[in-house]
């Protein structure tokens, strides 16, 4: 009761200090959400994608949207250390209807190298995982750790990307016994060529999870 009252006061005060506006087109909003109605209706659902690792292992990649604005603008906000935008992205993904299609016991995320974490101040994939844990009631387990700092994948060709992430990740030995028999969901903000996911899945698969699914905010669709 008191908490609800305090929340209302907080919302009332912040409304006047910083009136809510659409994070993409900056139109005024009556309630604090990520996007206005006109931007919201531009986010169209896309079908899950079958991602092959080798010839026979396939994983479904679920995405809220293709890599288009307005959702793309939230993903790009990480490069400006805009934690508020990433908070909205995480909440948006965790409450998306796509979540109903997912089948998972535990959530894990793509880690950042500690130097990038230190300069950015947050890991967007971890924030998405935590938001999804809150709405789904499933735990987040950091199965993967990053042991090598890599270049930004966006600047590289497919071959360079695969080379770039080679040996960049390792299993965290203190959690690896919890992989066997589990339905694992890997979350990240963006799925481009899948080089990073391939590297991470190749570490998880030998520990015999029941299955792995991937959930991202945006997936780049090659035309
Ligand atoms: Zn808008």
C-alpha cells in the first residue's frame, strides 16, 4: 500500500521534472512508455529463424523485430552508454508477446569483456536477461564468461567475425553442471550473422542441454 503510494508520488514528480516522450520521435506521451502509438505500430513481428550450427544442430532464433527503427534506435543507444534506453529495451522485450512462444528453464546472456563493461557501465544482454527473469520467474545463470576482448563485430566480414570470437568465450566451471537436461534461453540485444551465438552454443552443447533457444530484440534479415 505504502509502496504503491510512493510509486505514484515518484511518477507524479518525475512526470513534471521530465515529461514522458517517445524515445524515437520524441512525441509527448501521457504515460511513460518506450514509444508513441505511431512508432509502436511500425514494430512488426517476424517469424522465428532456424539457425544451424554444423549440419544437423538447429536452434530457433526469436526476435521482437527486424533490425529497423524504432527498436534499432534503442539498440544503438548502448554505444552512447544510454542505460535508460536499454532499460526500456529490456522491459519491452520481457513483456513482448514473443515471450509466450519461448520454452525455457533458465536464461543466460552474452557477456561483455570487463573493460567494455567498465567503460559502458552496464551489459545490455544482462539487463534483458534480468527483465525476462522478473516477468517469467525463471533464473538467470551466467554460464558463459568472456576471456578475450574482441573488436566490434559490425565492422567485420562474416569470416572476420568468426575469427574474432574464436576463443573469446569459456564456460564458467562453477555453473556448467547445471546445463545438462535444461532448456536454455540465450538472450542478447541483436542477432546479425550469428557468429557470437555459434561460439557460445558450441560451448554449451557438449554439456547436453535438452535444448537451446535464442531470444533477441532485433534480428538482421539478409535480403
Ligand atoms: Zn514515436
